[in-house]
C-alpha cells in the first residue's frame, strides 16, 4: 500500500521550481506562501503549494525581484 505524500520539504520545493535552496527558503519565509513550522523544520503542504503556484501564475506574482 502506497501512501500519497502530504508535504514537501524546502529543498524539494527548490527542485520543483528549478531555483536554488537559499531562494526556496526566502520564498518559504515570504508572506502568503503556504508553509508550516515544525520546530526548526519548514514543511509545505502539497495541495496548498499547488494552489499557491496556480494563483501566483494567474496574478503574475514576483518574489524577490532585484535580489
């Protein structure tokens, strides 16, 4: 029996988006990004991430421009 993943790690987000790990951590700390703090660890709910990605694409969201 295979369980479906419920969360991504920040390094996995960096791979999915094709960005560096430090940039993914910047993103995880940005307002409106769906992240859960578990101790020192940051986890990203899969469904919330995909909703955020779709919504961000629709409005042309820019994160960290000029960095």
